[in-house]
């Protein structure tokens, strides 16, 4: 109910590895040498004091399933949004996107997924690894004037962490 553009509900989307020790239906080898599943999970986070980490949706996937599947990200986000209370929709049952931020790691930084998130009017935060071919392309990164200190969930500065 308290979610707003400046203080949005965050939906974290991430895949995880779940190892199994016997042959199970749908289990597969994963990129880390294990065997099992790679479920994709969407969780609600509303800050340290209000956040519950409540699971909104889970999609069980084989262990060899790629983490950066745009189709899976879109699907799990759709399921997660369906779990939100009526306060996240207007009178015409249209999602009030500015009250929600979707957060992923670099696996969610696909054009298809981010275009979908943008089409819903949602805020988003994701990481992305830049391909570096030559050192001179990234020399500017070492200049602190382009960086800001990273903050903890409490708003405190993290030691030796910059964004």
C-alpha cells in the first residue's frame, strides 16, 4: 500500500541451483558440474524494515537451463505481478508500474526482457558486464569522479564498494 515511485516495491528475480543426489524427473547437469534443477524465483522486497522476501512465483527448470532466458524472466515476472494486491492496479485494472521496480543480476539484462519491463512502465535495475576488447576503452572507469559510493539496505556507505 505504501509503494510509490520513489519508494517502490522491489521484485527480485533470480535463478538458483538446486542439487539432487539421485535421478529425478527433469534434473540435468548444470554449468558448475552439479546435477539437479535451476529454478527461477521472483520475490517481493520492500526494504529492510518492511521486506519479507515473500516468494511471489517459482518456476522449476532443469539444471542445464540458461539463467539469461528472456522468456523465463518474462513468464516469472508475469506470474509475480498476478500475485500483487489490488493497490498495485488502478480503477481500470491497469498495473501502476511506477510503484514497482524489477531487480535482476546480469542474467536479466537481455533486450527482450528489459523491453518487456519497460512496456509495462516498471522501473528496473540490472547489472551488465561490458565486453572489453582494449584497455583504453575502460581507463575512464578508474576515475573516481564517475563513481558513487554503494549503499547498504540501511542507506549506510559500504566500505570499498562503488557503483
